[in-house]
C-alpha cells in the first residue's frame, strides 16, 4: 500500500494500495465525530483535539453549494442570491452498499439533532436546515458558528467528511452586524488553521484567481499549499478566447494538492429545476467539446473532484492516525484518573440520599468552621471568615462613624435662622426645642450610609465564605455544587432587605426620640448650671490674681 505525488504535486494512489483503509477509516472518523458532538466544543472538552475533515470555503456566489450538491447528486442545500450558508454544516457522506436481502436501496439523510429520524425526501432536508438555522440566528441574514450535523448515506457517493462554511461577505445585509466580514473570517479561520483540516478553496473562473478570497485565506494558514485543494467553478462562463488551463496546472498559484475545474448549474438552471444528472452530463460534454481540457481529464469534473477528495482525505487520515490514537489514549488515561477520584457510582436512592446528606452536613460544618476561625485551610496572608467580619464591625464601621462630623454642613448662621424660624413673629426668651430637634435629626440621618455600607461588607464576606467552603465531595457532583451555591447565595441575598429595614428603623427610632435626659446631654438647666459654674470659676480666678498682684503691705 502506498501513495505518491506526480510532477504537478497531485496525490495519487499506487497500484499496491487497497480500498480497505478508505472504506473503513473515514466512517470511523465520522463515528468519532458523532461521539464528540454531544460534548460541545471539542477544543474545550478535549484540549484542542480536532478530527480530520475537509473545510469548504469561498466567497458568496462562488459556487460552493453547487459543488456540494453535485458531490451528493441531490438538491438539498438552501439556495438564493444572498447569503445562504449561515451556520457551519458538517456534511458526512457515507457510501452505502446494498447487501443481499436489502430491498431498501433509497438514499437518506440523518441530522445530528434528530438521530432517530431519516429523511428520504431531500427537499425536507433543505427545509430542516432552514428551520434549524432560523432557530439559532433568526429568519434574516444573521450567522452563527454553531454546527448543523448532517449524514447522507447513499450508494452513489464516496466517503468524504466536509464542513460547508458561510461565504465570505463584505457588506452587512439584513440584521447582520457591521463587523460581519470579520466574524465570518474568524469562524473560517477557526476551522482551516487546524493542521488536521484539508482546505477546499472554491473560486469562480470568471474572476481573477489572484484576488480569490478563499485562496488568500488558505495561504495565511497554509503558506506552502500542502493541504489546500483548489476548485475552479463556472468554467463555462469564462470570456470567449480564454481558458483555465494555466490555473488547473497550478502555474498561477501553485498548490501541492492541485486544482479541479467544474461546471456549475446556473441560477437559471436551478430556477428551471434542471436536475443534477443533466448538469453532470452537460459538464462532461463541455469538457469533451473543449480540446484545451482533453489533456486535463484527471483535473476536470465533479467525479474527479469526488475521487480526489476521497483519496486525499484517506491519505490525510492515515498519516494522522498514530498521533490521533496517542492523543485519544492520553485523554482516556486522564479521564479515567479523574473518574477514579469521584469514587464509586451510586446506584440506589438510599445511597444517593445518604451522600447528599453527608455533602450538606460537611458544607455546613465547613461554613461554621470558617466563621468560628476553626477551619483547617486557614490563611495567614489576609483576614478572612469571622475575623474579617469582626474587623468590619470593630475597625471599618467604627472608623466610618468617627469620621462623621456632627457639625459638618451646620454653620452658626444655620442655627440662628432655625431659631428665628421657630420663634415666629415673637422674640423668644429661651432657645426653643424645635430647631434643635430639626437640626439634630438631620445630622443623625448621616449615620445611615456608614451602617448600610457595613451591611454590604458583611454580605460580601459571607458570599466569599460560602464559595470557599467547597468540600472534596462537591467536586464530584458539579450540578449539586452549582445548585448549592445558588441556594446559599439566594438565602444570603434574601437576608439583605430585612437587615436594611432593621438598620433604617433603628436610625428612625433615634430620630423620633431625642433623649435629652441622657447624662451626657448638655441642655436646659444643666447648661445654665454649667454657665454659672464657669462664671464663679472666672470670678474666683480674678480675685486670686488680684491678691497675687497687690503688695503685702496693703493687705
């Protein structure tokens, strides 16, 4: 078994190779993709493991959809003049052989999101693609990087795995964002930058190949062209007197895997419901009629493209199999090691109930230990738990109260005006109580903000404690950990409002009753007594000074 390259860099299968690897390896990769699909993004779940596939890229209206439909031999993709492919379509073509006694030789398609349903009518496949696309991005022109997986089983296809990517767009239409071109390019790059991907760069023949968006993007990630296949479409609408011979020979932009030229169905053909069989017959006749393509028969036509893709993908997979096997084994060992740390599986409800009670008990004990300062995981770098809460009350809160100046924003003029306002049209013999209470209430209200700030600090610390109390068992049950965190957070959050009301009520109570009987309160009779005491002290001091200054002979 072996492979070789001809003088033009095309990969060819040698005579001693067999079809066994091709018939078994590509379906095996498809099965791995089916296994990985429920796990979500393979990059995240399996640390960068990517399976071999063919990424189909090209600008809008370059003929990508026509090429894929011709490879399948059926109409099944959304078509139109605007952007049609708005989500990546993972297309698995699987050759289905008809066994003895198998009377059902029909072709069918299966979607990854509908694994138990077979679509024998390919127009229904198109409708399902449209419906599934609309679920994710709406009915306008939005795009998404979430894949649609479709497997088509038919005796008329070769085993190939392709990903049809949205066409490169320049100008936003519909509800597309203004950076639609950058988004689509980033999505395409995420596929073609992987060394495991073969790039199928589709370019129309009626445009300058040097300006092909598909070839430019492919060159960014594959500068040597070792894993890029060029497809030149619309050869039948080139200007008269011109041909694509130099393009197909790789003389303009060389590619190690070469080029294949095809003839698409035009939009008029699609509107007239021209069948793919008729289009393939027209394509074959076109290449027969143009003598310039006679010597390039191995580079022209959809059948040659299908054969080339099948052989290159088989060869690519075979080269990657040792690395892929090593990566899978290493992931398997890591997963088995992680699985052992989770313990034995719980079969009965009684075992689950006992485990749940044990987890909740340990969580509660861990929370109490952190608050009481008895946690084994005590840190020496910063205050935490109960010590942090004590610091909030005794240091932060007390300091914030001490920083409240009772006379701030209260001038002598304010006091004078308040007294005058309280006396009305008459002069008062004594200082009235009303302005005093009004001014004092305004200053007491300033204690509310520091108190509420203290509440927020304590709440944040309790939330931090709840998230730090992760027991070993909780690492095993991720959903339980998430639910427990939600319940604890909700419980603490529900206690914030009553605490705020209590603090507000305490401040209101202090403002509603000014305790002028408090020993430290200076006012009324006590103020007069203190004034008289100060007056007598001043008189005594003056008499003492007089006696000290008068000569003793005069006394």
